[in-house]
C-alpha cells in the first residue's frame, strides 16, 4: 500500500523580480500543492521571517528553490 502524501504547509518563493514572483506564485497556487504560499523580494526578508519562526515546525518548508543570479544575493549565499 502506498503512503499517502501530505500537502506541504508552506512554499516560500524568494526572487528579486516582481514579475517572476507573480508568475511562480500563480503556478504554485494553481497546482494546489501547498496550503500557503509566501513571496519575498529579498533574501534578507525571507531569512528574517524564518528566524522569527524558528520554533514553529509548521513554517519551515521542506524544499527550497533558489535563484542563482540575483542582483543583491546569490542563491548559494542563502
């Protein structure tokens, strides 16, 4: 018997392009794979959010998608 997959609680998208944030969050929303989708236009803001919710297991995403060429931060720095 196959294990039942649970819907992930949260998807966090970080991108410095508002256009890409809108497209990616729209696609993710359309799939209905996530209970909540949060978008951040800077890595610092996303890291602040994660730090504030460090003790909340409902917040932490399982999977990270990183853009490797941002104007301010590279994905590997995140």
